[in-house]
C-alpha cells in the first residue's frame, strides 16, 4: 500500500474494529442461551456499529459528516465497553475472558479519538 487512504478499508482503525467484531462474536458464544436475543444481540450490534460508522463516514461527501460518523463510532465503542462490563458484573464473563477484547476496544477507542481530532477544522 502506498500510504494513501483511498477507502475505509485502508484505515487501520477500521481494520482493527473489524477484528474487534470477530472477537466479540466469539466471546458471545460463552453467554448463556437465554441472553442470546437480549444482551448478546445488543453487544453484537454495538460492536458492528463501530466499523460500519467508520465506513459510512469515510464514504460521505464532507469532513463534517465524516467527523459525525466517527463520533457515532466512538459512542458505540463506549456502549460496547459498558455492555461488556455489565457481563463481567453479572458474572457471565470474567476479567481474563474479557482481557483481549477490552484491550483491542481500548486501542480502537484511542484511534477513534485521534481520528476525531485529525478531522477537526484547522483554524
């Protein structure tokens, strides 16, 4: 790759958020069956929302819109973190089971924050 970002697929934050989705889906297999259509579904939607909003924002016609969708992705990351912590508090998952996904989520969240700053208008 020449370093130029031509599509959302070229963005490291999008690539890592896609990896996050895969980890979340695998982790959700550990939740009790009775949670498959409630908390599990909500967690999956939050995870999927992150790369989806990055992709949609990147494909928009303005930096302002792109920044807005990055903000939505950041919100989805915070929502995902909260839902995973709920799973820990309820006892569905322990810290060890969550460590890999929480580490990647933290990395993606920081990258989204940096991207948000990079998209800010220059004064």
